[in-house]
């Protein structure tokens, strides 16, 4: 397979994932919870003009009480009444009512409910992402310089929360004759980079872009393929809680590769 075809197929898969059921384009709301009863709005689901019910927050425990109108329209809601258990990723089971649903989430010390609609306007009207032309010049070879031990570094998200994340080392690469460094976090066996460059705000999303980097080989070599750089979910929906780049990952260079703003 040619390199150009490989990138085109990767981008097509990325766009399919964006538009998949219950993916980012299906999200219609993010509602931060207060202690006690939190009645969910009735405006997040195009197929139900009534609140699906109430989520009760008691300390670190969540429970759900379906609303009467929602129950009348979707009797299956009754089976979700009671505790909402969070898994290790901080998400609850999905509560489904017709073509809509919600998931309770935990972000540090705060809880929220994220609502979804398979018929959301964003999902129905999605016409694809915008991309720079594929340019193999931006498939860069670099090196991974590991730290003796991962360093805990504060990472801020777009809603202002800060948490420490382990940084295992530095990615070192050159553009032209200039050397640059990026601080990755771990994503399974791979490395994950949140970065910003000088295209941000004018040609690409202003907050950041993301890049996945395969684990280094036995000699510490890595490939940074900026043709695969992509916008975080916050570009598509205001209901995401995306991380922002470390100060060290704000690069004084124009990286005209990967996902960009539409014309």
C-alpha cells in the first residue's frame, strides 16, 4: 500500500469513528452535578421532549430515578432505576431511552452527566473533516529519550481542572535544521502527544491537536507522522473535557500537516 493511500484510509477511519453511534458527534449535553437531586433537561433528546429523570449525587455515589413522562414513552428506563456504578475509566453504564442515552462520568472530584442523541444535528450534518494535503515531509523520524523514572507533570483540561500525569520521557525530532522536543504521556503501549504549533487559531484548532506515536523500537527510534495529527473532541463539541498541551509542547513552528480548519 502506498503511503498516500495509507493516510487516506486512516483519515477515513477517523471520520467514521467521529460519526459512529454514541461517539463525539452524538453528544448533546454535559451537565455537572451538584450534591443531591439533579433533574436532567428535556432538551437534549430530539425524540423525547421531557426529562429522562433525576440523577442523585450523595458523596461519591450516584443513582438514577426515571421521570414519569420518560417512563411512559420508554418503559425500559425502569431497569436503570437505582445505583449508577462507575467503571475504572470513570464512566457509568449507558442509560438508554429510544435513540438517546446518557452516561455519568467522573472527572477528578467532580461528577457530570453526558447526554447523547443518535439523531443529533451535528451527527446528521457532518460532512467530513478538513485536512492539509498529505506531505511525506511531515513524516518525521525522531528519538525517544526516556527518563530514569516517569515524571509526574500537571496537565490542565479545557474546563480548568488540573491533574498529575506520568511523562515517560521526551520525543526529540528536527524540522529543517531546528531541533524540537515534545513531552508525551502513555496511551497503552503507545505514546500520546497534546501539542500546539503556530498554525493554532488561524489554520488549526486554537487549543491543541493530538498525535499518537508508536512505541520506540529497540534503539529508541520513533516516527512522528504529523499527517495523522488531529483535532481533539472539543473542536467538534463543547461537551468534552479535553486536555491542553504542556507549556513545553507549544512549538514555535508551523506544522501544516494533519487536520486543519475548514475553509
